[in-house]
């Protein structure tokens, strides 16, 4: 039975706490706070050697903290999509997206049938997409998850999440940076990323 590889620990923080154990590595911080397309930035860092692997995509009741963030009722269904984002052959990022059923109607119905395209790549290509504040958290590794690609991961990973509003309807995207992701520089600013690479 499939198990999500990471779970949130404690409160999501819109601002970093002072204590050292809650501070991400300096090299990772610009990536955690990057307001533009993460897919485009990762693709650029990987010199185009980038792909997505779907772990699980199914309808379910979101977690309590996710329902609260999206202002959903307790029994609301959502399409939950979990993927690994690979750069240069290594799993760099784990991403979990929560797409409420009520947000996938009308012109947004196409999001029900995503293949291995990055969700953010589609979101950032939409006119009028709005992103909420980025919140940070230290995500705990789920010991019940036995994905071989993540066998060498530690007990926790720094993650971020933010809500997006597409045509006034909310979606929630959480991303955790894995141990193989060791950036030598900060991501390019949104204006520096070429139009054909815009994604998330």
C-alpha cells in the first residue's frame, strides 16, 4: 500500500524562527523562498535534464491542515497528486498537490487528467494565476514509505507550501527538497527565465 514519503511537523511558518535548529541551510533558503516557477528554475539548473515521476494521483480526503489552508469542509474530496522532480538523474524535490474537486470544474477540468507534466508548469502558464504566501516547515520522513529512490533520505527535509488561486479557486502545492539537491547558486529571478521554460 502506498505511503506518502513526507509529513508536516508542527506549524507552517511564514517567517523563520530565530533558533538555529529551525534555520534551513543558507544555500537552500533562496530556493525555499523562490516566488517564481520552481520547475523552470530546476530545469535551468539541470541544463534541461529534468523529468517528473508520478508516485500517486487519486481522489481522497485531504489532511486536516490542508483542509484548513484551503477552507474546505471535512468531507470535501480533492485530487491529491504526489510526484518526484528529477534533475540530472537524481530525485531533487518531492511535491504534493491538493486540487479540490470544486476547483476542477469548467475551464480547469483539464487538471483532472494530468500526465507526467509538472502541475506548476501549467499553473504558471495561466493568465491571472495568483499565489499566496510561501510557508516553510521541516517535514518528517514517513518510516512506512519504502520507495527505493528515497532509501537514503534522512529523517527530515525542508519543505515549503503555498496556495494558488486559478480563476478564483484554490489549489495547494507542497514541495520538499531532497538530499540529492545541492545547489551551487540561487535560482534565477523570474525575469531571467525564458518564456518557453516558465513552469512550477
